[in-house]
């Protein structure tokens, strides 16, 4: 009987192990969006270390990248994984496809290697965006339904919530926040979505960008985009709005109220300010907006329509710059990060967490410290085609109006473009030839705030990721043995 009892307890301990190793629930805090549209990707373990060093406890992903999720295992960071819009059609049409997606991208990571603390699944990303012209609209709710049923089958529905990140163009107001309504073509869908969210205890998720309001409208008062008060407030009956964030948020509250869900919790999926690429985008304005936002949210003041009730979650956009994003909306699209592509803080920012300033990434696997620049001894009059090639392949947006490197002169521009291409090609010597116009230098050519980058060494990055993956099971094995030994001696000691 004693031996049987011991075996039963040890087996129970083994089955409880994943739950014991899962990160504890963290307090609500400001999180970040972690995008990966970059040719200079840091190893996911280095990025996770950056998150932890800065006390960032929530991260929103746009997909379910296996390398990223493996790195997040056991980190204590709460995770939102995403389903891309292009995948909605198949998932909406097939419960089996939904089951497969959940098994492949959720269940396997929760159960294995210490567990990834997945709290949300984002079904699509701004799928109701006006510019999509209804392309994904009919697939969202069926996809939500199928994924939810898959979570139920996997016994995860009570722990993982489904959200649909919406652009703020899903609702509108003729004059003031209290007049907010959903777009007529979305009213029925939003009513059904709100009902589902209410039933499952999930928030309505919206992306709010005062920067874009300022960028797209020359009449938009600049001080209204920030949090220090405005000389052009919006008067809504007895209520006065002094910043665009509160006005936009309460427009959504009004829209939800009109469909019967005015008390539905709201989360902010994306909000931020770029550091270059537009007249109103620079280090000072980005810091002012993001610090003002964080202080505003963490003060728990809420908004006029929800006093004392701030958003349940706020995800800054974004963690890192992504130099391969489309620049159709504007050059600023590649410069939203609070950190540069290699995890170096762009400006002081207090996230209200572990440190009043941001901490830089450590152990970044850079390529060797060398750069490609224009050869000063060569005639550069016929460099046009080479510049076009370099800037078509690599990112030159920082050279344009509103960029940090806009004022470094013609030769500086040529050198910056040459180097960007050279680093993109992983410092292949041939990529610095440019018909004899380029030369490799070991002296950093950066000028003031204009930084000439050194790329990421993919081979070293892969080695770091592989080491992280291989080290995790041993750690889990150690803790399994420790708990089993502890249980054994506890039981033996009781006899």
C-alpha cells in the first residue's frame, strides 16, 4: 500500500509539473508589440532577455513564429499569438483546420518545456480595415467560432481569450465622442462580436494612433495629439476632451453602448509614435507621446466616459524598428520602435516597471565592426544607378525628409546607402564594390545622431537560438528530478 501510494504521488507530481513551471499571472501592465519584418533579426532569446531586463510582462505577436515561442517558454511573459488575415478563410471554412492551428501553435507550446504563457489569440489583424474593402469581413466570426471550439476541445478556452484587433476606422463620429457609432456595414458583425467577447470574458481590442490623425490631417491641432493639455479641446456637452486618445477611446465606448455593450472591457492592441519619417516624427515627439500615454494609463484616471477604468491592456507599437515594412503609408512605418532593430534604446522612457530608463539588449551577435562607404578618391557623379539598387534592396528611409540622416550631405547619403546594402548582404566584400565606387572601412562613419548600422550575424544568431532550445529540456529535467526527490523524501519521512 505504501509503495503504491508513493508511486501515485510521484506520477501526480510528474503530471503537475507543467502547471508548476508555468509562469505566474502578472499584474496588468503596459506591453509591447514584437514585429519581425526585418532582415536584421536579433535571436529571439536575446529579445526575450531584453523584455525581461525591462520588466515587460506582456507581448503581442502578429503570428505564431516557432522560434519566438520557444524563446518565450518559461520566461514569465504573457503572450498574445496572432492568426494572419490570409489564414482566416481556411480556418473559417474548416473546424479541422482550426483544430490543427490550435494544436500546432498553442497546445504544443503550453504543454512543453516549461510552458509558454499564452493568454490571447488575435484572430486576424485589423481585418475590417476600410482599405481591405470587405475582403476578410465575412470570415472573421466563423474563424472566431471555430478557434473557440478548438480551444474548448483542448481544455484551454477558460484560460486563453480570443480577440479581434480592430482599426479605429471601424467606428466614427460626426462631431463628438458621445456620437460614436460603428460603421453601418459593421454594425451587425460588431454586435455579434461584442456578444461573443462578453460571453467569454474577453476585451474589445482596438488600435489607436493619434500620430496618424495628425499626419493625415493638416488641420489637426498638434497639442491635441499629446497628453499635456490642448489649446483646441473637443467640447462634448458638459465633457471636455484635452487629448485625442481619450476622445478616440470614448468614441468606441459610445459605439459599444449603442449596440448594448457599453461596459465591455477595452484593450489597446497598438498605440505609439514613430521616431522619424515625417515632420511630426522625431525622438522628442515619440518620447513625449509614449511617456504621456504610459503615465496617463498607469494613473488609472480612465476617460470621461469611463472614469477610473483604464484599458485592461495597452500594447505599445512597437518594441523594435522593422526596416522591411511597406512604406506605402509613409517612411515612418519602419521607425515605430522604442528600440532600434538591435535593441538599443532610442530615448529615455519610464515604462512604470523595473527601471526609470530603458535597458539595452545584451549579447547582440553583430557582424564584425566594418562598414562600406563611398571611396573619397573616386568621381561619384555617375552613382545614381548604384544608389537606386542599394535603396531598393536596403532601407534608406532615414536619408529622406524627416529622417535622422537627412542632413549628412550627398557623400554621406551615398555612404549610408552603400553601407545599408553591404550590411544587408552580410558584409559580402563584393557587395561593396559598386563598380569601384565603394570601399570597406574599419572606422565607424556615423555622424551625430545618424548611425551607420552593423548587421546581425545570422550564423551566431542561429547558434544562440539553438543553444537556448537545447538547454531548456535539461533544465526541465533537473526540476522534475528535484520535485520528485522532494516528494519522495516527504512521503518517506511521513512513514
